[in-house]
């Protein structure tokens, strides 16, 4: 979670590669696709400077086009005053209102300076075939090598890790002739042979041959990594995950050595052709960054105007919240307490559910429900993480029979599942390659024809259970907390108490307490995990919800809580649920063994949920481009068909248009239509002794929300570099590594265009995250002072923070100069 904090200009050149590697943000595989700020490694410097650095080193674009700003600003009231406000804020870019207006009106802005690598210099000659370049050659060669090296099951063969990444590449490239054939540079193999055999020696060799200024080495190495940014991000992810496990990973430095090896070789080619211009002969990188930051400053001023317009509207809504007064109820506790993930899609559902009855209360909490799980399904060898990417698993969950069967029966079912999964994997492999796909489908005959027909019609039934299990078998298994091998015995009472305190719920329990995880549903979608819960590492949240419900329903745990003063009534039942965010259907789990009173209460809850789901679908239908207006009764069917349609590129809009994070009592936001743009985390500071919960919220959920927010931001403003392009052209790489757009190029990261744009207009407005917290200023200040990553996000204007005074409702805004009313 720590950014690169070292100033490259004050660091010995030997440390340059470490600085460059620390600037690359991690990514996760497709089956654990979670949002990441792709600029995360640069948060130790002000956002405009980081953006200018990326522009100079990677040719990236940090802002929307001026035409977009003109269109958006035309709808903003009082824009002149907002501009004056934006320019007067502490830390704002130094720009005048007049120059901001001139910037906005310019149609053809002057080109910005750019560091030129050897590939750029060689491409100035224009002597390669049309639509081919030296840059393409380098990226293609490295990308194909990495795809084979990191393969995770797509190929029939298995890559070996016996040789280092750099050494394996060098052993291959000295015999590779295709690069010479494509470029006409017959000397390439001989030049590759002059490279050192070990990666560590390449960096010293580069300093001797490339004429690098020592103070610029980190930036130069960073530029090289940005030229293969997708694979650099993958290697950074491998390192991140290794460090969470207490280890380390060197693939990122090895990849840098590979790209640097190419640079050394191409510098020699450029010299032989009279095209070489060393970094020391170019304008200094620092000067280019400074000039770019100045040129982009007016754009950041207008960006802030749009953010202030949204912020003021949000604050106005909160000030006028109809829920500020207690909702009248007929009993002390509500009939239903329903806890949802803080995900922006939950804001829509919570609002709809509360509108059904005043007897309903909802709450927001991170979707992993405070349980950092590693889940090992029955019959599956590998565990999957069900927690935010910032954390390492600390708890184990396994499947146990809900019917009280013995361990041998579970073992037999696990063996059946392994056999089924193996057969399914074989069929997938046989239908995934060009040489075997057609013979396999022909051999399967009509049995496979039915699958193709069902897929085409969008009516393929979705499995009610997990892969390899029938619906009945899946329903007979419950994810259950288990003792971790070699760890201290699990203190279940302490775990339950910690979660309840984080939920701000230690008294007044309703007869039914719903714990609703969430997950999306789509077909033929490599980015399916991106529709699921980011707090569960790109998985649906049902496992965490079911594990927590089982823990809180345990009589022994309740007895232990009662001894500590937390009384959960015997009549209270915690019920796990899953909110399908594509169809807005709610599934309830593990409802066996209810008393008649609990069964009656749950019948009422189901009716409420059906009503709320229908209201959500009606609201969401306004953003979905249905071919014909759906009938009220047929809405669910239309959403289900959309989810099952293998040709559907926009099954739902997920977290598009997210803009704010609110941590406050629900009374502050109840009844307020936040438009599905706000992450809602319930928080009552008066119940937070020592402000431990507030510290957790500001350093974990807020950071995760920022990662989501900035993934959407970067994917929108520069999809070429930080998004994954056109979903229709995607080809999956290495099983779960990521996607190519087309049949090659760099590994693509971020969001596809279809997740951001509906073909006519942008569905995401790129705004920095506005955080609103109802808590005392001194408590917030103390937490910010203790946590450098959070302080950097605020001080360097990656996010914005406001606080609400509980007594007066007044709002103040965090700045470098203190709180401003």
C-alpha cells in the first residue's frame, strides 16, 4: 500500500531501478479482477506533477478532451465563481482565470514534450512497412514471451520457472530471426549476444552505453516499463501478492532488464543509422515535466470546477436529508436490518428497500464483512482470497454439509466434483484451440449443438450451485470458518465482537438481520469478476456473508458475546444473502431450522425484497439501452436475458459514475437519492471508542474506493494506456492473466470502453473521489498524520475530504492550511 517516496534526483543511480519499479501499480488476474489506481506508485507527489511525468515518459493523457470540458461546463451553473474557488484552493495549480478560459477555447493545442526512447528515434526514419514500427516489434516480442512464460493453464504445456525471466528471454532472443526479418536489421541476433547473461549486470552495462544522466536514470527506466505497461503491471501484481504472503518476487526487475536489453541493442542500431540521440542530448526530463505540468494546469483547474459542482450538490443534498430526523417505527428495534456492501450499486438498492417500509433499516459495510478469508471449496485444491487486495488472508473457510453428514460423505462428494471439473477442463481445452475445436464439436454432435443454440438465444440456464456441483449438492454445503493449520485456535467470540463493533451494531437487533453480499452475472465475459465484489478480491460476497451469518447464529458465540454485554435475542436470525447486481434479484441462503416466528418474519422479508428489487430494476432500466421499453412484469426476464446473452458487451454498468464516499450514520443519507454514485459506509463516531473503526475506514475502505474511482478515471481519460480497449476484440491471455486487444500487443489493463461508454455518450464522468465523514476534526487529523499514504492522497489532491459536524450539520473541507468552512 506504500507508494514510492524517494526523490529520483537525490538518489544514486544504483537505486534507479527500484524507484522505477515502485512506480508501477499492480494488477490482478481476470478471475480476481479488482480495481487499482494505475498511477498508485506516484501518489507521493502532487497529482498534476505525476500526470505530467506520465505524459512525458509514456505519452499518456491525464484529462478529457477540451471539447468534453466545454460540453460539460455548459451545464454548470455559476462556473465563474467555481473557477475562482478552484484557483484559490491551497495546493491548486498556479494559473489565471484568463489563461484557463484561453485553454478551454483552444481547438488545436500545441504538442507536449516527450522523452524519446530508441524505438521512437528509429521510427522517425519511417522505413518499416505500413502500420508497423520498431515500438510494435519490441512490444510484440516481449508480450508473446511473457504470455508463454506466465501462462496459467490456457496452454496444454506448462512453462518452467527454472531459469530467471531475463535469462530465459536472452537464451531465446539470440536465436530469434523473425525480428530481423520484420525490421531488416540482420545484426539483431549478434547484438543480443553482446548483452550480459545476468539481469543485474544489464543496468551497469546500460549506464556505460546509453549515456544516462544519473539523476534521470529512474525516469528513463520508468519510461521503459511504461512502454510495456501491461506486463509491467502484471509483474508488479506478482510482487505485491508475494509480499502480502511475506515473501518477494523479482519478475518486475527482470522485465525491466529485458526492456533495457532491447534499448541497448536498438541504441546500437540507431547509432549505425545516424539516428541516435542519447538521453543526455535531449532536453532534461525535469524541464519537460515542468513544461508539461504548466501546459496542463488550466485543464486541472476546469477539472476541479466540475468536482466542486458535484461536491456542492452532494453537500446540499445531505444538508436537506429528510432522514436527519428519526424514522417513526412501531417498535424499539426494526423488523429488518439489512447490511449491504458499500458498493455504489448498493446505494440504489438500500434506498429502494427502505422506501418499502419504515420498519426496515439498512447499513453499509465493506463487502467482505470484516472476514479476511481464504476459501477452499469442497473438492478444489486451491483456495481463493475473499478480501480486499490491500490485505492478506487471515482466516480459512471450507465447505461443510448442511445436513450433518459425516466426513466420508463430504469426501466422496469432493471426489465427484474433482472428476467433473477435470472432465470440464478437458472439454474446455479441446474446444479452445484451432486444431481441436472443430473435431471436438463435431464428435459431440447435437449435445454441443444444444449448448450453442442456448447461448445464441440467450436462454442458457445459469447454475444455481458452484462449478462441478448440481444445484441440490451446492445447496447442501455451507461455507464455514475452520481452524487454520499451524495457527492459534480461532477466537470466534472475539471475531464476532470485532465485526459487530465495526458494523456499529451491538444492541437493538431486529428479528431478521440480513447480511447481503453481491455479485454480477454475465456470460462470455472475461471481465466478469469486475462486476463482482472488489472487497472480496473479484468474487461474489456470498461466502463471506454465509460464514459471518453462521458465526453469529452459533449459540456458543452468542453466549460468549452476552458475557461481554452484547445481547443478541434468541429470536434474532442472521440470514446471508446475495444481491445479483445485474438482475437485482436477491437470493437467501441457509434458512433451514427456522422457528415458526422466524419463518413468518422471513416470508415478510422476501416480499419486501421482491418489491425493492422491482423498484431497482425500474430505476436501472433508464440507463440500459433495451431494444424496446420493458413491461413492468417482464423487467426481470429482460435483465435475466441480458445477463445470459453471450453477445452482450454491457451486461450492467457496475460502478460507472462513482464519485463519492460517505461514512456517517444512515440518518444522514436516508431518503436521499444519491444516484448510485456514492459508496455508503455506516459509521457512528460516538460509539467508536478510541476511533479505531474510523482509522480502519480511512485507511482501508477509502483507499479501496479511491482505487475503484481512479481506475474508472484513468480508463476514461486515456483508455489506450490505462483501459483495455474494445471488448469485442478481446482475446484471453494465459487462461486468466488478462486480455489482448486483437491477437497481440501489450497486455491490456483497466476497463473496456463498453464499461464506460454506451456507444453514444460517456456513462462515467471522471471525477476525483469526494470523501465525506461525520466525525470530529481532531480524530480525523490524528489519523491522517499517522498514515503517510492517506496523507499523500489528501495533500497531493488525489482525493478530497469533507467532514460533517454532528451537532450543527455544518460542513468543513480539508486543506493543506487546515479545515475550511
